[in-house]
C-alpha cells in the first residue's frame, strides 16, 4: 500500500505527514453529528482525512483546514485537489491562533495534539503533531469560542485526562459540553478517549459509551456502521 490509504470515495497520500491516519481521526470524522453545516473548520488537519470525510458527509459544506506544519499542509493540499470534493476544500498553512477567516463556522472539529508535558519526541515535527503545553488548550478553546457561530458546535477527541481538563477550561469561554462519548477498545476495557461536543447552550450533558471491538480483531457493529461509507474493508 505504501503511503497511500484508499477510502471508498477518496485516497489519502500520507507522505510528508508526521502523524499518519489513525483511529482517533477516522472515529471523530464519522461520529460527528450536525444539522446541514455550510461552513466547517478542521483544526490541525494533518493528511486532510477528517476534512475530506466531512466534505463527503456534508455535500453542501465548505471546509477550511488549518495546519501549522508546512509539509503536512502541502500533503493535505495535494489530497484535497485529487479528491472529488476539491472545490469545497481549502487548506491554510498557519497556527490556528493566528487564523482570521473573517466569518464564523457552523461546525468546528479537531483531533488535536494531546500529550501535555509528556516526554517530548526528539523529532521536531512529530513533537508539534503530538505534544502540547497546557496553554495550548487554553488558547485553542478561546480561539474556538471566537470562531464558532452562536448556534454552532465544536467536536474534539482527546484522552480522558485532557478531555476532563478542557471541559473545565471551556466554561470560562461560555462553551459547554452537550454530548460526551466515552470511547473504549472493548467492553472489558476502561475508556481511552472522549469525544466531546461543545456549544454555547448550557444544557444537560448526554453521555454514551462507544466500543471499537466486539472481540479480538472483530469490530463492533457500531464501528462498522459508523465507517462503512468510508472503509473499503466494510
């Protein structure tokens, strides 16, 4: 297969990207729910896979993808241009904190770096892709609050500890969790990720569990259903 990952409607060339396609990215790309968004923002697009999944799922939407790493941004741009959604996809090579699009978004999505103050990978580009300092999340949630339209939603996927901390920080910017999906490898394992939907509406939080595997090497029906429109294997 090399560096090419083939989906049903598009292909992703992963060369030039420090972080390759992973379960977190495709999971949030499939799990997001939204009511006919017209403008979508993907923060830290990497290969561009999440942006293209959303372009496929929401055929009327225009998707802006922001990526700080020059090589990854170039790869995402190539992937976008060769996809059937090319006219509705744009990549912006810059730090999200400096991004000024001039208008707000109906849907914001991100699979952000999350190893806060963990052992830093010596390779600088992988460090950028995988690691974040505490103030990164403060700046990220503040920026999201400024870019999200009043009735829009933001979806993030994070490890449990970082997710719980971000929920506390988000309240400071009037963003509240409306839905938290607790992701488990299987029913015998504790949660490994949380997918959180934030909005400006302070309502009761809906919690649900999501399991990836039903048995060793066997995906759950929920996982297959979520990604059957994308994966060739499904």
